[in-house]
């Protein structure tokens, strides 16, 4: 065997057989799963606090005055000195930089907003009386950066001072583990909200059945139990003071089987309204500024619920032929899915002389992720030419700063900049800040549109 031959020549079947191992039985899957679980908790335990909770790093004066509160460093120091009741931070060495928790940063921001110059944007724009904006991040192609985009946007919005809720609709639970969520079973996911929505529909439907002299459909234990659940019961705190979570885990996948069964049982159930109406009914939309929905790489019932609930839809994709191609098909599926729901509803609505159903999103944007300017510039320009304004002009660069971190630190905003070369950090952070800026433009514009529409309606 000569070494310049490719590795797939001269493979000896007998040697290969010796390395093969016994055939795989079903139980072996469990063994592998258990080994993964052990490894995972080992990884997860590194960098956790005593109770095994994730903790967020501290923020330095440099970072606060550069990224978080628009004040000059000397002024920031003066204000702290003049107000000893404000958080003063802590330093690792005498005269060293001062570090603050995010909670403290939020208190400082509130102080500047109350006392500082009114001309400065200490608090981000949030029109009064408008509900939270719901943002779904979706694409049926896997690994395109949905979770990373949603997590980074949630963190940037939180750093910007918004109150954020993250809803994990993916039974893989990646978003949940980024935010250190603990989910025992499907009862701590959105599942009971979908079940409750159906149960309420079924109760109303049963009344009609009784009126017609028909037998009512039974509410089984699941549905009766779901009627007791409130969205607030499902919300968990995270290691970010202003990010809350409704988590997911594997059992959430059960919804994909259960929902169609309910739908067949009672045709009139508007399953696509389940998530929005449940969150709305429980006042969740008034408690937060922005709600991010991370969806699985599939156009299943959970994704459809997330998409239907969304005001803003972001579709991440890489600047590669395969991802462009498959994203085109994703839009095609969005069209056929929602058009067929509208058609089905509108046939019934017309028959009853009622107003029809027309889904509407405030804004839909494709977002290029993991962008490599040196290799992908041409393809990205081509995509821009074909997609026009639907493709967000901010391209999120590929950065080694994310993805390589472990369980404790997720993404650029959780990483401590002292672990990186300052230049690398500033560039890596800039690309996610750009993504956020692009998103924030949409957020502000859509809120403003609603605010103006309400004003006009009131006149
Ligand atoms: N800007 C980026 N630079 C470098 N790596 C990235 C970037 N964005 C995402 N990644 C990496 O790409 C991989 C896939 O990202 P992510 O999990 O966010 O995709 P996804 O669409 O949510 O996947 P799934 O379809 O499985 O839910 C991850 O390993 C992530 O760390
Ligand atoms: Mg994901």
C-alpha cells in the first residue's frame, strides 16, 4: 500500500470486520442515549453555580459605555460617584476595571433614563398600549442558524433594555439549553396551551352538539388537565434577568401526532390560532416587549402555530446554492400551507356570510447567516438581486466566536471579551449587532405603524 493512494483503496474486509462490532439492537440506542446524557451533564456542570444554574458573566465599564448605555466613560464614572446608592460594581484588583451584573446595568440604565439628557436613547422605543411583537425564526432546512439567530436576537434585545420571552417550539430543545431551562415533560412546554385551546373549542362545540340533540365528545384527562394550565405556569426565569423562557424537550414532539387527531375529531378547531390566542388570553403579550419563537426544521403543526402567531417572520439561510434552493421551496410550502388553510376557512365563511380569513405578517425577511464574504459574495449578491427587499441587507458573518463555546457560554453576548483578541471580539460582535440593528428597524417600524393606525382610528 503506498501512502499517496486515497484512503478508500486497499481496505481489507477481514480487518474491517474486526472493527465492526456486533449488530445494533434497539437497546443499544438507549445505551448511547444514556452515554450522551452523562456526557452532557458533565459538560453542563462546568461553569454552573452551586445550584447547577447557569450564571451570566459580568459587564465592564468599557462594555457598558461602549455597547449598552450611550454615555462617555468619564461621565458614567462621575454619575456613579455622585450617587453612592447606585450599583458601584466590583473590581478584581485595586483600581482595576469595575464589573457589573446585567441587573445592575439595567438599574443604571433606568437611572440615566430618569435623570439624564432626554435627547439620548437610554431606553429603547416601545409605544404605549401596544402588545409585544412576536417574532418567529423559521426555515424547514436544518442547521441554517435559526436557533443561533433567535438566541442572539433575544440577548441583544435584552441588552438593549427590552423584556424578552423566548418560546422553544423545537423538541430538540437547543434554545432551552442555551437558556438553562429545565423541562420535565410536555406539560412544561407549549403543549398544554395547544391542548387547552382545543379543549375550550371542544367544550363550545359540545354545547352546539347538545343543542342539536347529538351526543357530546368526551374531554379526556389530558384535555381536562390542560384546562387548568395558564401560560404563566410554563414560564421560567433564565440566567438573564430580562429574558424568560417557555422551554421544550423531546416529548413536545408528541404534539405533531396529537394535533392532527384533535383536528380530525373536531373539524372546526382553528389550530393555527392556538398559540397566539392562548398567550393573548393569559396576558403574556402585555408582560413582554418582544417574544421570540424558535421553530424546528420542519413545517409541522408546531411551526405552523409559531408562524401564524408571528408578527415578524425571519428566515435564516446560508449563502449557498443548496440553502437558497431549499429556502425557495420553504416559501413555496408557506404559500401552499397558508393558502389552503385560508381557502378551507373561507369556503365555510362565505357559506355563512362571515368575514374570511387572511393571514398577515407585519414583515418577513430572509437573513443570510454564517456569511463568508471571501467565498460567498457573488452568490449573496445574486440572492439579493432575486429576493430584493425580502432579503435583509445585513449579512451575519461566520464567526469562530460562536459554536465553539461550551454549554455554559452561548454565543457572542455571553462570552467574556477578555478571552479573545479585542479586534476579533469587536468584529464578531459587530456582525451580530448589525443583525440586531436590522431586526430593530423592523420592530420599531411595525410598532410605529400600529401606533399611527390606532391614532388614526381614534380621530
Ligand atoms: N454566524 C455564525 N458563525 C459561525 N457558526 C454559526 C453561526 N451561526 C450559526 N452557527 C453554527 O451553525 C450551526 C447551526 O446553527 P443553529 O443550531 O442555530 O441552526 P438551526 O437552524 O437552529 O438548526 P436546527 O435546524 O437543527 O434547529 C451551529 O453549530 C451554530 O453554532
Ligand atoms: Mg435550531
